[in-house]
C-alpha cells in the first residue's frame, strides 16, 4: 500500500467513525427520555436517602459503586417491596448474620428509598445487570420442581451450591436440615405460618401439585 493510499484510508476511516459516532449519539439522545420513568418528588427524596446513608459505599447502581454487596439497579424486580422495607430498616432481624448494619433508617426514609429503587428498576439498562445463575439440582433433564424454582426466581434470594442470591437462607443442604415435604409446602404457601416474622413472600398462586413439586425439588438437596 502506497503512502497516499494509507493516508486516505486513515482520513476517510476516521471521518466514517466520526459520522457513525454522531449518528449513534443523536439516536441515543432522542430515545433517552423514553428509557427512564418520570422523576417524582418521592424518587428525589429516595435518592437523598441513598446518599445520606452512603449506600453506594457497599452497593452498585447503574454500574457505579462498590462491589461488596449486591447490585441494587433492578432490586425491586427481584424482591417484594415489603421484604425490602423490613430489610432496609432492620436487616439483621430479617437475616441474622448479614453483613449489612442497622443504619437507623426510618419508615418514611425506607419508603422513599424504595420509591427510588422502583424508579431505577424501571430504567431501560439493556439487560444489565444479568440475573443470578440458577444452580441446577444435578439432573440432566429439568424436573417440574426445578422449573418452578426457576420460574419463580427463587435464586434471586437463595443460593444452591454457591450460586444465587444471599438475601434468604442457603438451600444447599435444606433437604438434610428439613426433610419434611409437608413443612416445605406450608412454608411456600404461607411462610409466616411456620417461620414467624419471615420476610419471604407467600406463593399463594401455586396449586397443591406445584407446591408438592417445588417442595420435592428442595428436599433433594442433602
């Protein structure tokens, strides 16, 4: 390639890249307002709570922050709001042994913070962050109970074999600790009936057969 050809390739290649950048920027700015919901006063107050208690010192949001604790960008899609409020106000009452301290957040502050987190969950982030990997039960073919575990996003709160969320108890050996399938069925249908003050949401929409399938899947872990 001659010097002139190389020079022209560099110049026109740079111009092409610049034009593509301009087009992408214009397109992004034109759709930006549609990618996030309206910012209300409550959302703004919730963001102030986020900064007041330095949540970003442990958590990430939109890719920014520390990686010591779970990402909070889409947390309200994965956790019930009642659970979040209880955890925010007194995390150790919900999960003894958690590393998150009791910060003294009031009920009003918790409501505002949740409003902010609901807002972040509705922002179009192009699929980020990815959902937790579902730990399979060792079967090559997915069982009915395993499918229900995945469908109901149980891995958002529970770990199996080191994979999944940490908001709820680790289920790796739950079959050894609680081998009674009827206990699990009652727990899934109405957690507080067997574990007082449980923050786990009830799965009242599951049929008796589905409860039995999901409970049967859980007691396989020993």
